[in-house]
């Protein structure tokens, strides 16, 4: 008889959530983690530490511009990067412990070491303290992703850095170049720009935020960031790093013309790739796609019976919450319940100031699918709470089906967008229409009212706009 | 003790209908015999009454389609209600209750009660309130089958059928929550150039039956004209005394019913109908009299017209007319007619071709009485003339029989003494 019903490899948000859920449902579960701390990329070097730094630097910025709010002595205000990093580490450590406690509560056995697919129904865990074979009915691979490295400018941890380094710089670089205007680049770029670094974001695409966002949304976000001193070099293809006695520089080209951006630090944030290192995928015959992601079926099962995979290591948006949903669904399926992930309604957020968020279809997506849409927009400049909170940059955009009024998508640039988007997700999950949002009572004054107003604007019935 | 209020049986062919309006509210005190709700089937509108005194709790909102035997409310026997019961179930009290509800109906639409009973989104609630379309009867495309605004719009546009959710429980209390809009809810179009409303079950049935008659029979119409002077003269002469004696006016209808009965006795093919490949000849004279109401045409049947005298026929027709308009005709009163008389003349029709009341074989149309110049004995004279029409199913009635029938009717009307002697 197998020791375990389920062995999960990887303790990121996909893996640990799956383990907790499976434990909750009465399965005997082991969780394999190669790192010292639980929580994977998200908790240790991703979402959480970056949020901590974003908050610390936002507090600093608020204080720095606090004169109009009656703060005195702001011109002499300084900060301590080391203390910020220490606070970040404390946040991470607290959550590491929290995850451990939750797993323990669900009787999940945590096994330290690098998990590897051995024979069918076996996971080999290798660690400095020796190897251990776990017999199991099911295996869940949740090994996540790692930053993509550009072949012509490998990470050196000094000049060319990844997000892993970008959350731990000991000092503020005078000049920082961020390669890639996605969520990671914009967030870490913001962190260091807020602390005084001259940040230039170099992006190959014409607009920031990636293809999920409509051009008007991306543009509004970009202009808000530009006001904070971040420079954007769009449509520029990075070619390499030039190092000289006077310092380093990123080289790029646009329309065939060479560009050069001096930089103390070059943060490469061009995306992440599936991580199957040490998994023994090839030996086990595990099928991967052309991008190295594990191929799964509609029930998260790989080509190997009893072996499942979720999160960044499979196709789909590389988002912690997507992995968590999949983790829950896999656990439910294994426990004989009905697990399901609604991939159409997975929000995306860029945690800058203002935040940028979206869910569902963009206006462009809808048009590409030949869906006739009605658009409702509401500028935050018309929202009372936004005005009172120095958060008037941005707007909320609602994309509704012209025929049924169903919410197809919501995009926003707004302070607090990461929280506001949840309301949109909930409405959409239940098939809500723009009118449903308009007829839902929102607390006043809240920035969220902008979402309600944008929904009303779909039928041109917004109250607080002309 | 709680007594269940059920949809009463309405006759063999009726399995369900629309609970159109509640005449009482949950918590009201009701008295035995008090009308509680009006109930509309494809054939008739009727009322459900309380079986005991007590306090009522309503389970099914107005506008819901219900099954015969379905529990729609319960009455806590003997309990006092939040509103006092009507002091008696005398007609005036009931009447005022009906008017009150009718007046309130547009302002407090069906869906106002949906609330906790059906968790639907606010836009769906609004649409339901405005149109009367109950989302419970719509197949939802939202999460776990929830009805979305789009589903409502599609149903209202007639793009998706409104159907009964499949229910596993066979008990009659398992509600078939099919719903249908309350009768008179009109949805204006966006530009206001059109508006639409759902057919009521009665209207749907009328439509179905009319098309059936048109498509399943070989229908044609023959005409004749009749001099109404003799009947008018008789009414003038005996009308006052007739009214005094019987409490009902001597109208034209009794003459035509009597004339039709006598003509049917002579032309028996008229009083017959097809049943598969058999011709069933009737030896009774139950004649339907079409009555227009605001909900549509109704044809209550006057039984045994050969046995009734003029007063009996006039009384029966008068009673039907009144009750039809009040929506109080009982279903059995609509069933079993062998022949129909329809009088478009009261609306001013000069001539028409009535459609058969399936499965009857013939229908006679009466029209308005107009003074027309006619030739009599070589002289042009003015006579009050009515055109008669007889539509008949040519499959079982030949032209000769149809024409003869109508000629007989004409003869009886032009010389009512013939009715006395049957000649």
C-alpha cells in the first residue's frame, strides 16, 4: 500500500494550497520542497516581498509629499534601505511560518529536498541529509517557474540582475534600466524609482503591461508612471550590455537605430519560464511543450497516469492565484469531488501606483472575436474618495456585450485597483451584466464606486460624470 | 393546523395553468369560501377559494405556472391574520378585493415578491418586475444555471423557449415552476415604435385552436340574408311582458338558438363531428355562444337548447356573458358544445366568415341589422336585414346541407310561428 495518497512537489501557492486542500479532504499528503522556506517564488522572492517593498516605498513617498497634509520636516526626510529589506524579510518569514502551520494543521508531511519522478507511484527526494523515496498514489508537480535569462546578457547578480536580486538591492542604484514593461518590471522599477533611482523601462512592444490590456488603459498607466519620473523606451529591442571604465550601459535598437542607456543595474524582467529542473522529466517520459511547460489534460493530468501538474510549470498565465485555483481543483478531483477552474475569469494586476488591473476580455479581444461591445468608462478624477486620497490618476473601463449587457471584461488604472477588480470578478463569475453592477449598492465614498459608475456608463447612465 | 391550498382540478384535459393574481397577501386572515387567487388556464379563468378560516401563507408568487393539485399556499386554521378578514364573503366584499388588486397590479408587479425565493441578480429582478417574466422558468446560462440578464433578454425576444425545469420528484407538490409573464405586461421597444407582451395561456390556446381549425378541416362558408322585421315586431309586442315575467330581456339570440336547433333537427349533418374516420352524430343540442372578453374569446355552452324555452336561453346567455367578463366561467361550462353561434353584429360587422370551433362541424355567424332596400312582391321596400354566415367542415357537411340549414334558419326567423309547429 502506498504511503501517501498525494505527493506534491513544490510548496509555492499552487503546491501548498493543493496540499492543504487535499489534507482538508482527508487525503494523506506529503509536500516536497527543495528550499529552506515554504511558499515558493511568490512568497519568498516574488509577489509578497515586492508588495512589502512597494508598500515601504509608498509610505516614504507619501511622507515625502506630506507637506500639503500638514507634515513638517519632509524636506529632510531620508530612508534606510536595509531597514526596508529587513521589514520585507520579516513579512516573508511570518508568512513562511503561517504556511507551515496551515500544512501541519492538515497533517501534510513536509519533506525537504529536491523531488524527482522515480518509478510510477514514486517520488525520490534528494537532500543533503540523504535520499528518501515516497510511495504515492498520485503525484502533483507544482515546481513553478524561474526568471527568463537573456542568452546575450546572463544574470551576474551585480549589473545584470533578475527579480530575485531586484528585491534585495543593498543600495539604491543611481541609474536603473528595466528590461520589460510587464508587471514585474513595472513594480520593481517603481520601487527603486520611488527611492530616487533614475529608472528607464525598455520594452520591445509598443505598450506596457502586456497584451491583456487595451491601449487606452496601458497609455493611462504609462503616463501616470512617467509623471513619477520613470522613463519609457517603447518598441526598443535589447541587444546587450556594454561595460566600460565609466560604467555599464544597456544597448538596444529601435527601427534599426542603436540606443544606449547607462545603467548601474539592469533588471531583466522579460518573463518567466517553466521550471522542471531536477524533476527527471525526460527520464520519466514526461511530455513538455515547445516552451518547456508540462502538458496536461483538462483534469491537470500529464501524459503519465497519476501524475498531475499545475501552476507556472503548465500553460496559462503565470499567476499565483491561477496556480492556487488549479491546486484546489486537483485536490478536489483526487478526492472524488468536482474541481474546476474558470480560466476566463482570472484577474491580472500590476501593483504600482496607480495599480493596473484587468479581468476577462479586453475591448480589443472582444473585437477580435467579433463580439459587439458597449464600453463604459469612468475617470477617477470624478470620484470623491480618489480626490480625497490623492488618487485621481486613471479610470475604470467596463466592456459589456452589446446584446446581453453581460460583463465581458473590466480594466482599470486606479489606486486600489487590485482590490476593486475582485468585485468585477465576482460579478462576472455569476454571469453578471453591467446593469447588475450598476444596481449593486457600493459604499460611499470608495474608489470602487468608479467601477459602479463605469458600469452605469455602459448604458450612458453614469451619475457622476458628464 | 395548517391546511394546504391547492390548485383545484379543472377537468380532465387541464393539468395546469397560470396563477395570475393573488387576491390576498401572506399573513392575511381569510374566511372559508373567500376567493384567494385567480387562476388562468388555456381554457378558462377561475378562482381558488379558502377551505377554512385562518391565516394564509403564500408559497407561490403570482405569475407562476402551476399544476393541478400543486400546493400554492397554506392556511393556519383559526389563526388571526395581520389584516382582518372580510366580514362576510358576500359578493360586494369580494368584488372590492378584486378591484383593489387589479388597481395595484401594475405598481406591485409579480417580481417584487421574488426576493428571497429566487436569488437572482438585480438586473434580472428589474427585468422581471418590468415585464412579468419569471426567471424561474428560464434556463439559465450563468454559474450553476443562474439566469443572467442576457437569458432574460433572449427569452423576452423569443429567442429561447421558456420551459419547465426537469424535476425528479414526481409528487404533485414538486412545483413545475414554469413561468410565464403576467397577462398585461407590455414592454415598449427602445425607440417606442413597437411594444411587445407575451400571449396569455388563453390567447395561446385560442391561436392554436384557430390555426388547427384552419389547417385540419375543409372549411368554407355559405351566406344568406334574413329579414329581421318579424322578430323585431315580436320583441316589441312581447318584450315588456317577457322582461317582467322572467327578469331578462327578450333578445335576438334566443330566436337564433331556437332556429338553429330546429334547423339542426332537420339537417342532422350539421350536428355531427369527425372522430378519426368515424362520423359522430349528436342527438343533443348543446350550443356554444361566443362571448368576447378582454382576455379573449370564450364560448360557454348552453345545454339542452331543445328543452329550454326562450326565457331559459336568454337567462343562460345573460349569465354567461356577465361571468365571462368577470373571469368566472368554470371549465366544464366551456366543454361539449355541438354547434356555435357567434354574433359579430354587436360590434357592427356586416359580414364575416367565422372559423370553426374545433372539433365542431359548423358555426353560424350573425351580423348587424341594417335597413336595406329589398324587392318584395315586385316592390322595393326597406327592411331590417341581417346577413347570416355558416362556416362548415366540408368533409362531413355537403353544400346542399349547409345551404339548406341556413335557409331553414332564415325561414324560422322570418316566420317565427314555424318554430311553434316545427315546419
